[in-house]
C-alpha cells in the first residue's frame, strides 16, 4: 500500500491528467497507435465495445459507473497500468503481442472472477486464449514496483 503522501500524489496526478486542457472531452474511437501507447479514451472505447454498449448516450458519471462496474477501475488507471508495464519491459517479454483489449480482459476477470468459460465468452475468444492473455498481464502487474502493487492492497 502506498504511504499517505505518495498515495495522494498519485491521486492528484490522475486528477491533473483528467482535467488537463489537452484531454479531449469527447470520447474518441481508439487511435491508430492504440496498441503501443493507448490513452484513457482508447481504453474507454475498447471497454464499451467489450461491454457491447453505446457510450455516447449516457452521461459521463453513468459511463464511468458502468465502466468501473465491469473493469474495477477508471480508463485512466488502465492507461497508467499499460504505461507502467511498457516501461518495465514486460509487454515485450516472451515475444507476446500485447493488445489493450487483453489488459481490459484482465481487469474484467480480476473484478468479476468468473470462471474461464464465462469470461472467455464475454471476451469472445476460447478459454485457452483468454487464460493465456489474462495470466500474462496478471503476472506483469504483480511484478510492478511494490509502491504500485502490494499485498496490502489486496
């Protein structure tokens, strides 16, 4: 678990990122470079596609509530996790082809902890593919710095 000052710094940096003028207010479809450096907008668009919901009909609070109920975190936290995994070199490990969708599957599975058959069905893939991709990211997240992930957070 983060010490109180560091935890507050992390929360403040997320809020600064979300309220910065460079962040687009409109939810955009995934960008061309989404596999390499996905933004919170990319994760939000991919998440709503996985949820099979149209994202523009609801208000921002409702969209975030739905997203968090599926994935357990806001899209900005998924983008931060992706960047941390990228910086750690984990995404290039073992010749895997990382995709943001797979990180979404991981957060979906960690949030709901359904069995493989249900989770793979929601993701639209077979059980072996789902298991392989999800556990790759679970291991990568577990190996991140203990200031980010620690047993006390679980």
